[in-house]
């Protein structure tokens, strides 16, 4: 069956990705495209529906973003959210004006028409508003379908043309019936079937990879993280031993990590895996380097060099496999559709495509992180990989403030192991985004027994996040903090003090370097 697609025109809203996720929760595939995508290009997707996102812009501004007028001639259902609703009103000869009675936050929504968009919903419920403009005059053929105390036209509809608009945000959890509203639009109005599942995705992906690659070979840089791991298993499922995985040990991994990766992918999944130990080479280049950006640059360059050297030993390779995710794709394209100022680089391949001139195989490029984990679960990957917390490409080098040495790496590995063990014992590992330790370049006075000590300081960092773009520090229970601190100080020689980082992102970053 051909995949049904709902397209989301992005006008720069902070909630655009959330709209895409909410649609997918209804088992309908969604794709985000720039707001100014030509109607002809949109038609080529054969979409079941269009959703116009919100925006920080105002339709009253001279250079406010507008979509191609041709979208209204495509004959597909359209839903405008917040700014998207206002754009529809302006483009179809309605009128939008700035208002002094702005609405931000929760508001009570009263339903005036309980057909179509608001079918089977109560007469009133809480919605989430964020706007300073209002629709003052309806376009011809439209009628009001909901209002709030401050917004007379909080939703409108034209059932004949299947064009709808809501001034509030149904995609956020603060809107009580938001999921049902989107469900009504997808199923009742747009005729979607809700058959896009992880099982169907695996079947489609395997078939597509087989057709694309045929009997050629694919090389993939395997890091042991969930993204590259799921990509590797999918490609292996399609082409078997013609997938050649390269796992590079740069000497900056956590304790026993290299052995764990070899055990899983060689012994469990029988992947064609080449293990390359280049730890001495990496550490030699990092000698006497303290600047974090210099560390990243050296590690990235060296990774590319090693990967190219190893890949060149494999004959007749035509494709490069990557674990690129949908947020990576979105972040590499600006809202206007123009090339972004900085294409996001992915640590598992370090910019290899441009240098190696290989065709790309990116089976996960349409998925969000939680969907990748669901795929991993469907494929039977161990939970230690599926739910592994994000680990930076430069590894432990950016968790050692200052010069990276074998001694400091070994020290941090022992600290890191104890942090993760206690976080897991407390049942918190899957609840937080990242939990790790940083080795600080300072010493402090301590007392152990009757002796004075002068040893290094370890800092704990534990944060919650949805996507890594923003993060809050976790208020770990005191008993967990106490266990971690006691174990590090008592069991790791060279540490006599443990501190806890209570900074959020922004203004801080998750990693220290």
C-alpha cells in the first residue's frame, strides 16, 4: 500500500515538530516542508492533507511569510493553526487585525459547531492560546465553529472546501482535546487510514534498500548508539553480509564499551563488523591539547581519516549507511527553504559523504528518536542499546576539562561506571536524558582517615530533555546523590570531592565543552 502523507508547512513555529509528532501518534505519516514550497511540488507528494503551522511573525507585517496561493486549488483538506489560520483568512479575502485583548496561555474554548473538526467533543474545554492578532472578518463561505471570551472567532470552517482554522494550538498537551481535534481532521475530514506503523516501516525500508543497493556493498560507521545500531540492523536485514560495518575505537569510549558492541553485533546479529583500535593514534594527536573546539576538530578529522582508510580496503563499495534522523534533516533546512548557514554534522560519520563520494543510504531519515527506539524494539535489539543515553561523538575527551591523558581517561571511566550503575539501580536511567560525570582540572584538600589529601574533583551532571535543544537539571533524590558520591570517593583513587551541576540549558549547555 502506498504510504499516506500529511504535509506540514513550516512558518517557523516552535511547535512545528510537535505537530508532526502528534500526527504520527495517530499512525499517519507526516513530513515538514518550508512554507513557500511551490504548489506543484506539494502536489507531487500526493498529500492527504496540509497543515499550516504557527509562526512568530504577524500577517500585518510587510514581509510576513505566505504560502503559494495554489495550495487552495489542490483539492486537499487544509488545517491552519494559529498563524496558519490567519494566513488562510487573509489569503481568502477575510481580515486579520492586531488586538489589545491578546491571549497567552490557557483559555476556555466554547464550541459553536460540533460537526467535523469538533465532532464528539464536549461543548467547552481548555485550550492553549498564543496570539496577538485575531481574525476579524471571515472569508466568504466560512463560518465560526468556536470562540473564547476574548476571541470571537477562535476556529472557523468551510466544510465544502474542507478548509479549517484554529486560533489555538491543538498540538500541545495543554489543549485538553487537542489529540481528538487532530484525529477528526485526519480521519473524519481527510480520510486517512492510520496504518503507518513501525512494522510497516521496517517492511518498506527493507524493500527499498534491497531495490536500491541490489548486489552492491554498503559501508557504515557503527558507534553502538541507537541510531547507527538500528540503521545497521535494517540494512543488514535487507542485504546481509554486503553491509560492512566499521567500529572505530578512538580510546575515548566508556569502560568495556568496545567489547559490548562487538558482543552484540558480531555474536548476536552476526554482522560483518570490522573492529579498528586506533586509540593510540587519537591520544597522540590530543596530547597537550586543552581547547575543547580543538579537541573536537582533531577527533573529527582523525575519524574521517581512519574511516576512509578502512573503507578503502573494502572492494566495490558504492553506498554509505548513516543513522541520520528526521530532526537532523529538519535542522539542515531553513524555514525559507534556503540552505542553512551551517549544515548539522553527525558524529558517527563526521562529514564522510562529501569526501568519499558514496551514495547515501539513510533508512531512518524520516524518523524521530522515539520512533527509532520503537523500531529497535521491533527488531529485537537489547534495551541497553535501545535506551542508551546520548553519548557525544568526541567521547570522554570533552568530559575531561583540560588535557586528555590515558590516566585521566581511566579515572573518568571508573567514575562514569559508578554513576551509571547507581542511576540504573535507582530506576532513573530511562527517565533522564543524560547522566554522566565531568573530571575537573582542579584539586581540593580532603581528609581520609587521619591523612590530608589533595586530589581531583568530579562533577555530576544529570538532565531531562526531549530533544537536547533545551534541558533542565534533575533533582536527584538525596539518597541517590549520597550513594554516587560515597562510591566515587571511596572506590576511585584520586577523587576526594564530588559536586552536582544544577544549571539548565540555556544558559548553560548539557556538556561542559
